[in-house]
C-alpha cells in the first residue's frame, strides 16, 4: 500500500508543477495593462455644456469640435472627459446637468 501512495503523491506533485508552469508561461498572452499616467493627452480646452436628452459624451464632443479634419480616438475622448469631471463616469451623465467636455486643438 505504501508504494501506491508514493506513486499517487509523485503524480499529484507532477500535475501541480505542470499546471503552475502552464499558468506562468501563458499569463501574459492576450492581456495588456496600460498605465493612464503614461498616456499623453493631446491639448484641449474645457467647454461647459448642458446635457440634453439623447446626448452622449461622444456626441457632445463631436458637436463642439470645430476642426472637422482633426480626429481623436474614442479612448482619448473618454479619458479627457474623466479628467475634467473626476466624479462622473462617461456612462452616467445626467440630463439637464452641466459637465465639462474636451475641445481638442489641432497640433
């Protein structure tokens, strides 16, 4: 009976070791973390806007932009909105409230 226990224990140790190795070898694939402090926002001004029914952060930002040739990535728009309104999520803006929206300037 002692021989069977030893074989089972060795098999269990090998399986755990292989599982840990596989987990560590594939831990970085498909997942990326970005530090918001490393991203540099393009220059922008803060524009106060009263939210109307049906407005979103993206639609308001698109309306106030004057340079039609200048495009900004959605993530940058949302990050700038959060920087201007630290206690408000872009998904939780309220109708008839005034928020600051980024007006991006061409470089």
